[in-house]
C-alpha cells in the first residue's frame, strides 16, 4: 500500500486499455487503435506483452510476501479455528474414505483461507488492519491490486489453475503449482492440534485443584444458537440414551428466546424498530459461572451405587464365563456347572488369591469385590441373578433380549482392554500431577500464612516499641509517669471511614459532637477506647 506506483493488471484487455489511455493523455490526441479488442488482439501488441510481464512479476512478488506471512503464522491462528479445521478434515475422511488428501485439503482450505483470511486481504480497512481517515478508504488501484493477490492466493489454496486469457502466461500456473504445495503443508500443520482437554490442560481432576469455578463470557445470541445446534445434532453428539448431554438438554427444554433470557418487556412488539432492538440485544454479553450439575445431584440419587453394582456384576459374569460356556448368558446362569468347570473356577480363584497376596496393601481392590471373587461359581450365579433384577429395575438392562446389552458392553470392555489400561495409566499420571500441584498450592498457602503471621507480630512489636520510646524511659528514670499518646476521631469521621456504623439512641446529626479517644494499653496490639459527648466523658 505504501508503493503508490505499484500497478497489477493481469487481464490483457485491461492492460491494453490502460496503455491506450496513457498514450492519449500524453499526446492529447485520440489514438488510432481500436478501444474494444479481444484478449488475443490485445496480446498482439509488444507493449501490452511487456506491461503484462511486469505486472505478473509484481503480482508474484507481492503474493510471495502474503504467502510467506500466511504459512509462517500457523501458530497465530486461534485454536478454535484450527480445531474446527481438524474436525472438518476427520469428518470428511470418515464420510468419504476414498477421497484423496488433496481433495480434503481443498475443503479445509475453503474454510481457513477463503472464509477466514481472504476477506481481510481484500478489504483490510473493514477489519481495522490499516488505519483510514474518516470518510476515506482505499484507493481504487490498491483495492484492485489486493483483489488480484487474493485471487491468486485463492487459486493456490483451492488447487486451481488459470484458464483462458490469463492461461496464456504459463508462469502464473507454474507459480500456482509451487504455492499449492506450500498451502498444503500449511493446512496440514493447521489441522495438527491436540484435543481441547490437552490444549487447555483440563481433565476430570482439574476442578479439584481449582480455587474458583470457571466463568465464561458469551452473548445471548451465541447462547441461543448453541442451544439450537445441540438440539439439532444431539443424536450425533450423544448416541447413547444415558448420555449426560441428553439429560441436560431435557432439563433445559425448548430453545429460549432473547426476551425469556433478558426478562419480559425487553422487546416491545409494537416498536417499529423491534428487529433492530432484537439485533442489539442478541449482542448482549453475559457471564456464566460453570457448575457441575451431576456433582450437585450425586448425593440425591443412587447413581454411584447403581454404577458400582453394574461393575461388580460384570466382574462376576466374566469369572463365570471363563469357566463355563453357553449360547447365552441366561442359559449359563440357569445351567449347573460340571465338575470340571467347578474345578477350573476353583483354580482361577486360587491363582487370583496368590496374585492379590503379592499386591501392596494400598493397591488392593475393594474388599467387597475380593469377597465376591472368592465365592463358588454357583453362588456367583445366584448373586448375578439378583443383581440383574436390580439393574433391570433401574432401566440399565432388559431380560427381554437375554441381557444382550450387558453382554455387548462386556465384549466392548474385553476388546478395548488394552486401551483401557493405557487410559488408566494416563489417568494415574494425571492424578500424580494433580497431587503435585495440590501439594505446591498447600505449601504456597502455608508460606503465606507464616508470612502474614510474622508481619502481624512485627507490627505489634513495632507498636510496643514506639509506646516504650526514649521519652517514656527517661520519665520512668525520674519517677514520673509519662503520658501515653492517643488518637482522637469524631464519630462522623469514623462513620465516613466505615469504622462506625451506628450509635444507639443518637441521631446521625449529633455524631460530630462525639469524640473517640483511642489509647494504646500496656499490652502490644491492645487499645483502650474512650468516648466524650460534647466534652463529657461517657461510661466505658
């Protein structure tokens, strides 16, 4: 923009007309050349070719600067935009498994470059990137130059090439091939971001070390739109019927209106400018303190007990089917185990007991689970039958399908056993890190307590030292009693400072006639307060 002489024109007809206009301006005579020509006719003139080559070189040089700034600023792109690009790419990969990576990056590029960056390049004055005077704007030549640069970058990001009249200059398409590779690496790097839990360092233990509940700032319009999107896509976001998100959305009910969120009467239906008012209210920002609803309800229901019952039942079923097989779970529970199967189960229990004996005391499993595991196989079956009745009453399993849902969960657990073990290891590391942070915070607060206690003791000692100054010691040497210094405040002044709230049976207008004398006693940090009303000492 600082280069006032920079002119980028890559349309042969545009270059031709600019050349003809310049000649007529310099000579003051009408040119003999026709004004309306085709691109092919314009390219027959040597001057048009020369000017076009200069414009293309200028375009490549200017575009290179923009391209370098874009590909080197991947870390400056907001995390939300990068994560959206990552989810977009993975969703497209899942829906179109045969699509090539170039085809996926073409869609990602449309989001990152065309929707996010291109508007700021074409109109930087509209995004406060450059300063413009009031009522002014970009010069027409500057806006045309930026448009040409943005067009070239858009072709590179979407892996397109120029055709037609501009395609007669292979240098542009050669440049696009080189730029497309840079954009591809840029899009790949932009999509390479961690999950939100890792990026924001948030996990299920974060709340334990957080002193304050998190607060988010969101506009009313964003709140309504978020609610609408969650309801619209809840089947995709919460596939299982017992997903907590479904319970939250059920509690929230239908999509709220702006008026219901901001209060009745915030929008007047008879106002001719109601739409503008509603648009402004949509931008109203509110702050919300986040609280875990399920932590609040945890003590009110038996969710934890039901989950514990489900886990113990699954453990017992695994022990049973490891020793006895059958076509269905119901068949196994109703069929008595053979002598060999009872012996196999007894051997399994013995091996587990030996392994538990070598386990450190702190790492041993729940005592009730240990006792259940030592039960005979037939006793385990009876206990599983009783547990299944309780789980069916809670709506977690159904006897109509022979408890197939529970069997499917068991199969999933076995299939993902290795992943669960890795997840538990990661959670253990998180717990250790959380414990370390909690210890650090505890040590910090203990240091703060010690510091404040020492500060208070120092202040009290200083007060005692000042009270027993040289004058007092000299007076004591002469056998005289020194006068203890005191501070005097009127009741009105103490009320202004917020120290005094009220005096019983005395109007505020009389506070100026009440004087409080504050005298330090012999004990450090202790003061004696005397009151005088119009010069008369009051009772202590």
